[in-house]
């Protein structure tokens, strides 16, 4: 007698179901291994149990087989799309774009409080939450910008204060140097001024003596002046004067 047929349906008994899963899984893995060896085929098997446990088999590499499978799907989709007329593809794309534009326009109008008719309470609450989140994000960004501007203004203020302090120090140094030079010039000019004063007083006394002698001898004052004429020249470089005969 041969093996009887088993009705293909879910096994209700948990233990029987687990035993059947283990046997059939091992048999499937064995068949996949035999197929890959006999036919030189690239075979990959992925099994998830009812509890979520993973069982897999691949005669080469599971990643390589999956990537190859993805490339095959892309090529198949490309071939199917190439069979369609170009005008139909363009029309379908334009219709999708129009629908997307309509949805975006409707969402924009709802965000600014227009075309709210026909929305349910749940949709209105969702829209309100979106607006509140947007307002909070804008406020946070505004605070960040204000703090950044405040930080920059403080840095500029500190820089200006440092520049003012540096200029004040330079001005004080210039005033001190100018004052010291002025004092040095005064100290150099004072002896020359005293010498010039003494020289002029001596010249005046000699002139008086000559005038007195001329009067006593009965000579005119022009004689005394012609006898000894003094030339007063400017002092050399310092304001003093030199007399020559």
C-alpha cells in the first residue's frame, strides 16, 4: 500500500504542526541542495517559522543571490514598460504629475486656512497639530537667529571697546612725548635768552659811555657813532645776537 494523501490545510495541533514543519523544512533544504549540485543552479531558500525564526540556504551567497534577483526584477520591469507605447507612458506620467500638483495645492490652501470644507474632525485636528508644530519650529528658529545676532553685537561691542582703549593709550603717549619735547626745547632756549639780554645791556652801556665822552670833548654825537658803529646780527640758530664792529 502506498502513502495516503494528506489534505493540505493548516494543522491545528501545535505539536504536530511543529514536527511537520521541521520535517518538511529539512526536506526542502535537501532538495534545494540537490538541485544546485545536479543542475549547477544558483539556489537560495529563505524560511520564517510561525514564531519568527529564520532559516536560510544558499549555495553561493545570500546577498549575491538577492542582488541578482533585484537586478532581474528591474530588467523585467524595464522590458514590460518598453512594450507599452511611448505616448501612453507620457500620458500616465503627466496624469500622475497633475494629481500630485493638485494634492500639493490643496494641502497648501489648507495650511493657510482655506478650502476647509469637507474635512472631518480628525483631519482638522491633524491639520491643527501640523500648524502648531510649524509655529513651534518657526519660534525656535527665530530665537536662534536673535541669540546669534545678540552674540555678534556683543562681540562687536567688545571689539569697539578694545579699539577705543588702544586709541586712548596712543593719544596719552603722544601727549606725553609732545610735553617732554616742549620741556626740552624750553630748557635749551633759556640760556640763549639770558646771554642775549646781557649782551644787549652791555651794548647799551657802552653807547651811553661814548655819548658822555663825546659831550665832554665837545664833539657831536655823530662822531662817536662814526667812530664805533655796532652791527647787531641775529644769533646763530637760537635767537641770540652777535655784535661786530
